[in-house]
C-alpha cells in the first residue's frame, strides 16, 4: 500500500471509531450569517440536533457563551452522561478574520482550533452551526442546531436542516438531543 492509502485507511478507522461524520471530498464553503453580532449571540443555547461526535457522549447538552473581549468568546459546554454525571468543559472561540465574524475557531484544553461557523441565527430563537475539516481525500463534518429554549418548532428545524442539505450535509445522520426537563434537571441546576 502507498503511504497515502495507509494514511486514508488509518484516518478512516480512527474517525469511524470516534463516531465522527466522515465524507469523501473537500469541505463545502456554505454562506454564513451576515453581519454576525457576537454581543447578541452570547448566553445559553440548548442543543436540539447534532451530527454525532466523539467528544460529546451525553444528553441535555447546553452551550453558554460569554464575551471576553472583541472577537473572543468563552465557551462552557455541559452535558449529562448516561451514568448521571454532569460533564462540563471550558474553551474559547475566536474570530479568525474580523471581516467574517461568523467564522470562529473553537478550542478546548489547548486542543488545535476547529471551525465553528454560524450559518444562521436569529439570536433569540435558533442557531445553526457548521464545522468541517479536510483530511486529504476526506472531510470530517460537525453540525449543531441550537435553540434558546429546550425545544424548537418543527418548521424551524426543517428550515435549518434544509440549509445543511443544500450544501451537501447528510442531515439524515443528525441525532436529536434529549432536553426533557425532568431528565435534564441535574444539568439545569
């Protein structure tokens, strides 16, 4: 086998095991939220649907964003694991290019930054986030549909999935996040 083939197979194995969404081809370049305003974006968001990831294993996921300085946002992600433990991690999101403030890079625990692109938000109800990284012939995609409340209307959910579908994201791979008030009470305390 050629080194590139070994790399591709190794990457495929690692990513498949990690439950990431691996696709053939380069990352799409979807349109992002025009005139993104980080001041209006800060606060708590509930995860409604996501593409599976290796680093999120629980339910009741929320993200709380705090503006630290212009172009820098603190990220606090919280989830409830199956064993009843609340898992939380703090990171930061930074605007890569001030001309495109809706294209952020997020990192946790000194990890390499990953793309966090806000494709759509109305700031008060929903947010659609997409990230994609190229690995040779393949790409790894991440996406989250977020809401300011633990629920989101079916119409809004379908609209946001339509945006993802239009750029080639396999929305059928998205999974819902349990946000049941009683089940999620340990996270919401």
